[in-house]
C-alpha cells in the first residue's frame, strides 16, 4: 500500500524548475543585505518542526525539484476570499488567507508518501488579512530584514513566507508542500516559500505577470525579465529585485519590483521599502466547517 501511494506521489512531482541541480540555501542567512541570501530578522534557529528526514531529491549541497514529491489531496476552499482595491494613496488588501485554488490534504495523512519525510500536523485555517500598502511605494535608504511569518501576499490570497524553515534551512528543498507549492504553519496560515505553479504566468517572450505584493507595497513578479528571459540572482539586487518600466495599475511606471526565481532565496532577500503590519487575526468563528474533498482521479 505504501508503494502504491509513493507511485501516486511521484506522478504528482512538481515540474522541474531547472535542468540541473539547484544549490541548497543552507547557511545563506545574512546579518546585512547580500545577494543570494536572506537578510533575516531572526538570528537564532531551533531544531524541531518541519521535515525530519531528507528525501532522495537532496544530494550533498544540491537538490532537484523535479524529483521531489508533493503532499497529496485535492481540497477545495469555496470560503476563500481576497479583495484588492485602491483608496487614495493606499492599496488595501483584505481576505482570509485561504487559497483560491485547491490545496493538498493537511494534516499529512499517514498513508501519504510525504509522511515518511514531513509529518506536517497543521490544518489549514482562515486567518484575517488586512493590509494597507502604499499604492506607489518608494525605496528606503537602508533595506529592512525579513521576519519569519508573512512577508507578502500572492494573487491567490495565500501568504508568501521567506525561504527559511523553522531550523533556518532551505524550506522549499526540505519541507514537502502540496502540488501548488503551499502548506500550513502552526496557526493554519497556508503559504508559499517560492513560486506557486497554481498562480498563472502567461509570459514566454515578455516580462512575467504580477504574482503578488510584498509588505512594503512593491510588486512581486514571476521568473522572467523584460525580454522573457529567466532571471537569476546575478540579474537582481540584494533584496531580489530591480528597477525598470513596468505596467503598474494599468500605467507604465519606472518602479522597483521583486522577482521570483528558481534559485535561493526564491522570492525576497530583504525589504527594499518599509514593511507594514500584517493585520493578521484569529481564526474566523465557526471554523472548521465540514471538509470537502475532490474525488480521487482513479
């Protein structure tokens, strides 16, 4: 039975992010802004939590995303909501943190192949989001460090976290996410550490689409630059972004913005602007409702 579930999980492996192994981000935690690193507000990390065993997609100082399994399940979230609107000089984003797409089944089931590596015991829960971002953000003189919770919000309504797990390791490499590259933390906050394949990016020979917003108000875009070329750390600054003309709220504007990449730190390395409070709240009353599952595909 375990082999059967492993076979199903391998069929659901995430698409290859690169044709060659990716360097692990272990140890790439900086006390100041640095290209290819996470400038982390937290300087001490504790053992425990997250993945307890390394999978075969990890080898030495590298990992292969195309070999990594995913948490199984197709759970729909009809209660999911996210609203983005402009009001004066602010971009107001509200929602409940549930994804607009299906998620895997959490807590991870014992008969799921992922259970042999990452026994995530957390259940996805709605947590209030109320962000008041600057509509036209400005860079600060000194970049700010990233916390361990939400550092941005995706267009799917899910949170974006930095690239580190609770032990300070490369979270996308060690922790097992679902087919949409997300999973919940202890409070139930569903989040990504890297690009989600469930957020569409139609770019092929042009700049990537907007994938979300960082807490400082700057946009987070997909993996392609101005000419449709995949970006790497060498193309971006210490905070994992750069400045050029983009379409911002329907108007061409020369503006700083972040990019998602295939290599660590995957999203932000630091804040280029001033981050706002997350406005996170407790689970909504009456939660959880009865669980809804899509029928299995076999």
